[in-house]
C-alpha cells in the first residue's frame, strides 16, 4: 500500500461538535492533508463550520467523493449511544481508512479492525489526551522512574466521561496493566465513587466523578485526570490533564545525634532537594490555548500516525501490536465502567467561574506559619560566607548526572558543531579542494560572508585549526577532508541522544541543528539568527535554552538563593538586573522575594533590557509585582545617563549577557560604581569557547573591544574575568561551581561578588571547592 510520501491525503471529518477540534487539527497540517468536506446532519453549527472552512457539507455517506483517503469519525460510538461505530464500519467497507474518536467497546473495536483488514485499509482509535504535553511528560517521567524503582501504589481520579483516556494514559505509563482486578466499589452520597483494585499487580485507588448533566453531557466535570504513582523514593503526579507534572521525594528524617547542626553545616544531598518539584515547564496554559492549540496539536499526532500507516511506512507487526493494545485498553475501561455503573443524572448544571484574583489575594496574605527572628543571627563575615555558598541548594538539580554524562554530551555537541562549520564552508566552495590553500579573504568571498560576521568566521577557522580539521600556514588554510551531509546528520543524532533528558530539553539540540542547517544564510546575513531563537516571536526555544538546561537550572537557582540570603534581615532591597532578556533568572529571584515582600520587605526591582520586546513580555508576566519597574538600558552606553544612580543598588544581576558587551572592563566598573558599599553582583557567564554558540548566538553578538579582541575569543576565561573584577576593585569573589564539580565541563559560572565596605579595604578572594564546604582566604 506504499504511496507517494509527499502526497496530500484527502480527508473528511464526520461530526462537528467535538469534530471541530479535528477540523483545526487537519487545517494545521496543510502539507499532509486536504480537507475535502464535512459529514454531519446539517445543523446550523455544521453549516457554519463548512462555510468558514470553505468545504462542502455532506449529509449522507453516499455523497462523499470517490477518491477519499481518510475519514475522522468524531461521533459517539455504539456503547455511548451513538452511530459512530456503524458509520465507521460503513466507511471501512467502502475502502476508506478510519480514525475514530474514543471510547469504543471492545466488541465494536474488534469488528472495525476485522472489517479494515478485509477491505485492505486501516482503522485506529484516536485519543488526544495521551498526546497532550503534560501527559507525555508524565509518561516519560514514569518510565524513567520505573527503570529505577517499582511502583508501590497508584492513586487516580477522573470524570467517567474521560475514563477511557485514563486507562490509555496508565497503559502508556506502566510497564503493564495486566492483570487487573477490582476488589471493591464504594457508591456513597456525593459526586464521587471509589474503585479499589489492582492494575498490573499494583494497588490502585480510583476516585470517579460519575455524574452527567443529560442536557450537556460533555460539561460540568469536576476534573479530567489526576494520577499519582508512588515509589520508595517519592511520588510522581500528573496534577491535571494539562499539567503540571510534580515530583515529591519522600521525607526521610536522618538518624543523627545533632540534626540541626548537621543539616546546617553539611547536609546530605537528598536533604537539599525541594519538597515539591515541578518537572518541565512551570507555566500552565489558559483554557483558550488548551482548546485552540493543545487539543488540535494533540489530535494532529494521531493524524500523522495514521498517515504513516496509510503510506505504508509502518511495519505490519507494529500495526497489529497497536491494535492489540487498543483492544486491551478498551477491555480494561469496560471493566472499570461496568463496576462503577451508570452515571447519576444531575440536570441544570451551570458554569460558575470564580475570579482568580480573589484566591491570589488570599494567598499573598499568607507567607510563613513560623515567625522569623527580628535580626539575623549570622553576622559579618559569616553572612558573606552564607551568600558565597548559595549553590549548595542547587545540587539537587543534578539528579544523578555525573561528570561522565556531561563529558559525553559536551564532546558530541562539539563534534556536531565542528562538522557543521566545515560543511557550511565547503558547500559554498571554501576549503573544498584538498590541494588548494585558501586565504581568509578567499574564504570570506567564496562563502559570501557578510562583513559584520567575518569575526565569527575567523573564530571558526581558529577552532577548526585547533581541532585538527584544517591546517594553517602563512595566513592560508587547507583542508584534506571532505565533510558529508550524512556524517553531519549522524553527529547531530548522537548529540541529541547524549543531551536530551540529561543535560536539557531536546528543543536545544533542535534549535542548534536548525542553525547548522541555515549556516550559509547566516553567514551572508540573509537569515537573522534572532528569528531562529525566537521563531514567530515564540519563547519556547529561548526558554529551553536559558531555563531548562541542567546548567541553567543550577545557576538560576543559585542566583535566586543568593538574592534571598542577601535580602534576609534587611528592611529594604534595591535590585538592578541588566540584560534581563527572557527573565529566566528573574523568575527564580522574584519567586524567592515574594514571601519576603509579603512580610514587609520593601523591594525596588529594576528590570532592564535593550529590547522593548522583552520588556513588554516582562510587564505582563510580573504585573502583580508593583515593586518592579521596567526600563530600556543599553550596557554599551553610560549607565548613569540612563537612569541608574551611583551608589544606589544593593544587588546587580547580570545573567549570561555581559559577553555581549563591547567593553566588559568599562561595564563592570560602572556596575560596581552603581552598588552601595558592601553591595553584591551576581553574574553568570560562559567562560570557554562553545562551538555550538559559534554556529548560533555568535551571529547576534556585538564585536568586542576588550581583551577578547586581542585573544580572538568569543568568551572570556575565568582568569580574564578575575582580572576584570580585580581591576574594578571587588571586595570578595567566589566562582561557582568549582573545577571539580560535575558541571565544570559545561564552562558556565556564577560569579558572586561583594563590593568592599570601604575604598581602602584589602581585596580578598574566596576560593571554593566544588561543594563549597572548604574555603581558603587569599590576602593580597
């Protein structure tokens, strides 16, 4: 049944109530599908849908076009009192592939699969819920959890209208759902019924909302899905079908003679983990975005899977295995719903929304049940040292990642980036002939390098030479190897394998790979690097890069902890964040300040960036923080002519942006001058050359005029940063994490800097081991 892979499949959607989501899903796949019509009873809703989409409305199967590939049957199946199953069978008999919305009775499902095989077509059950982002994240985390520990219990809750997807989610998440057993069902007063049993030999408790409004059966659900899987190490929860996914490690009070003293001085690593950790993105979607984006996109995954089957790209054994899994899921769902019985009818259900502001105001009035001491018990140098050990709270982010995992990820990513550089140059005719030597001007000319990007390509040539990809003599370059597209693709695949789920989101590798594919256009300036980082103005790629990588989480958490410790015991706090950008670091800092503000701390947080784009987004995100202000500040210009006053700031935050300054010496001196005596700078920066950045963000960076110009480098080393800080007159300095730390190979550091209390103060530097427990003071 193999067909042309690039052919659009002709599809009709049957039903327009829930079918509207299928219509949007089809419309979102214009290269894969062509919507040729709707099949419905002819209601006003159906007519409006057909008119809006510009397709014919069919009211009988006989009216359908003869060359139809696929029908999406989005009608109630026989078991739900509808005609969906009969319609599916009729379409299958006509030789039309069918994707049918769940739920379907096992007997009906078996009949449809049998008819599909007899007609030489495919039948598949669609279930959008299992494809939603939060559900997929929960399933992935559950599988990783089960690879290390068995499940001890399952607690689940759902409305019975969506009990089939609950069984499907559990089927995907658990090693097996067989055998299942129902031990007891409780049907007392109230909207919920309780089912107790086993699933895959795991004890399970199901709380089922088994009520239906007969006039509006798809609405007035108290919930969709909640699932908690418990293990010896903790519990993993899908708090709602649309997230978030939460991990709660089990509390284990250590058996120590001096619990308080040990936990303060040298706590075990597991005691530093958050009691509740949101896995993946912390942001939840609005119901508008859920209905208009997430649901159609989730349905699109089933449409794409169906397309692969139709085009003959899926092994028959895999198709048969999927059918068996669908039958198993349907059988388990039937047993559950049969045990629960018919739903209770509750008529006249009304939508009664409640204002979120009411709850927010109530929450903001509660900060901490325990009173804080009037004054900090940590004084002087001990308080400073407390700030300098801020990264201890971030150790929990490592979650078993060791130096070996980091090394493999770094090396594979570097190999992929180097291969992409060479392929980009050779594809344009530069370094393409092994016997020819090319001058830099030859390379710039052949590769059509825009003048403003010549410094970046100079860095390429130096890195390629350092890594023995090319040879350089007498200001000319020669390459004896030819890089192939296949080898580049292989290296990126290996990089993604080493990176994803360990060092960060797969989106990071996808972003870097998209840059690699666009390198000729980036070099000649016909492609803007910023559009790849912010595609269509979206922030998901930037968030994956600046928030969701392992090292970003580590550094951002450390900065937030440092700010919290500095704020402790103060009555007022003034913060200046320069180059705040996406606010990846800001979010953590603000979250730690909120409870302190609620207890009376007066905060003046000035959020600045050179771009109005970021400021507009930040104003919206932090609109409930009246103590935050927003301003355009260009760090390459005089700070004190842009609203910053000397000696006015307690904390300066600069997260991963000073590498884009033209003159770091000058900006550090200015930032130091903006601090009050004893004030702090919290700076995160890359401190080595990153080949992956040379094919991506480097095309957005400002050419430096500081020491980097002399060393032909994109980023300054730790020693170069120390020289800059010493030249600006720092009081004390810590560099985190230490060189023996598992994350050291990633080459990104947090500089914790305190300005001296007096101008003549002796400069000191604190040198930390990777766990920040042993410190030595070096007096200069």
